[in-house]
C-alpha cells in the first residue's frame, strides 16, 4: 500500500507514522467487493450464486458505499416488469459479509447522492426518481423526488450539482435520428429543466444508459443500440471547453458479442467497472472488469 508520511505527536515524543489514504484501507483488503476474486481486463460475472434467489437474476446499476462496506443491487425476475423487483443490500460487519436484505420492493437502479446521505432509485417507468434518506444504519421508506413529464432515466448527480439523465430528444436530436438523448437536468427553486448534450454523444436511436464520474471528467454510455436494445459500452471525456469527445469503444473484451449492456457503474476507488450483461433474462448478470488502467489508456493526451 502506498503511504504518506505524517508527523504524529505521542506525549512529548515525535514519531513518524503512516497516514492511510482516505477510504482506502478496506478497499485494499481481501474482504472488499464481497471477497470476490478480482478480475483482470477480461470481464467476469460478479459474485455468481451469491446475490439472487432461485428464478431471479441481477440487473441494472449497482452501488457501493464510499467505504466499500455496503453493496446495493437489484434482484428481479423480468426485464419488462419491475413488479417483483427488490432493491437489496449486503453489509460487511464483524469481519464478514451478511446475507442480502431487502431495502425496498419494486425499486431498482440505486444511486447515492454526493454526500451519501440519500439513495436515489427508480420505480416503474422512466419519468420518476424516488429517494430514501439515511437514518443511522437504516434507510427511510422511499418517497417521490422527481415526477416529471419528460424522461429522467438513469438519474446521476455529480459534484458540481449537475444531474445527468436520459431524456426526450430535442429538435436537433430528432433530426439526427435519436429517440432518447443523454442530457443534463437542472433543479432550481423555480423549475426543473433538461437540456440535451447533443452530438457526438447522442447517436441515432436510444441514448439513455450512462455513468458519469462524480467530477464529470468522463462518461460511460451504452452505444450502438440495436432496435432491440443490444448495445456496447463506449467512453467519452469532458473537454476543457465543456464539450464531450466522440465516444470510443471500451474494446473487444467488453464489447465481445451482441448483448445487452447497461447499468454501468465505477466503484468509488476508481478501479472496477460494473455493468449488466445478458442476451436474455436467462443469462442476465452483473459483470465486472478492471477499469482504471483502461481509462488511462483511452484518455486523450489533450482535451
């Protein structure tokens, strides 16, 4: 582990002691990530046989707490209906991971607020966002946060206060053949507005599944969507002038065949990319892959 040196005062004596990187001690332990063997640059199924009940599968975005000791995910029995979906959590305590517990029925796509005191989630359609608030070691019952006449799919907040979503296309998007568009949602005292990010992010077809880094330095999008929503994962970087670079493929090991790929999410330590993958409900599962090295290899020299 890399350490920095800090001066520690003990009584009168001055000792040199290591200062651990914030939030890193558990991430670097064998128990992190549910104790699963770490993947390389070849994606693997995450925690097979550990997360779901018989007849169900994992799907959508997952989320880890900042310290890595809580894991949130969705169990469901259908891609089409969320009637039996369960938002679940696993907790690391007393030296081991506990069994999954249900946080909320019929909810999915857990997403933390920047301060980690609110958990955002989706229920049913693509026009709502719900929220739960942290109460000690538990969460309050979900209540509506956004219910608007335009899309707020894959709601994701960032450090700046910008919120990214998939939403209805604007006139230029429609001309480009987009049926849904990656957008920025703004919440003020007077109104809730949404503005498309335009090209080159928004391609013809559906543009809705996304992950944005908290500092907005990059975005991972589901791209090349087919008419039946199979897709690949692409990466775009935020330029200094506010525009986004043309998305580039995450490569043949991730985009290795025709499949649905969505729910992309990068762990708080920046090391691993998680996403849902499946050709049908029968083989749908959460996959994960080493991401930090891939991110740097694809980063442009100039932005």
